[in-house]
């Protein structure tokens, strides 16, 4: 299954040591594993999704959208802690 190849556990979350994603090396390792898993799964002709099977290009596009959505949410929030 794609998610297990990508390092995801049964609950659907990546298993990383605490704080690993906060380092450049940890983030690079995460990205590399994710991309490798997508390429491997695609080479086997796999489809994304448990119920509604979709081409992997949908998963890649959805991942990009989801990432940008989080960035937009953070941009809209005032993270400085200062009031108006």
C-alpha cells in the first residue's frame, strides 16, 4: 500500500521522531521518502485512495493544494502576538 511505503503508520500519519521535521535534514528526509514512495507506487500502476481510486497525479495535485492551503491560513493569521 502506498502509505506504508511512504512511512505512514496505520493511523495515516508519518512516524518521525519528535522535532525531526524542524531540521533541514529531517525535512529533506521526509520529502525524499514521500517522493520516492509516489514514484515507486506509480511505477507499479497504483492508484490513490481507499474508496474512490484516482490517478497519482491527483494525489500530487491535492498534496500541493493542501500545502498551499496551510500556508495561506498561516499568512492570514497574525502570529506576532500583537493586538490590532
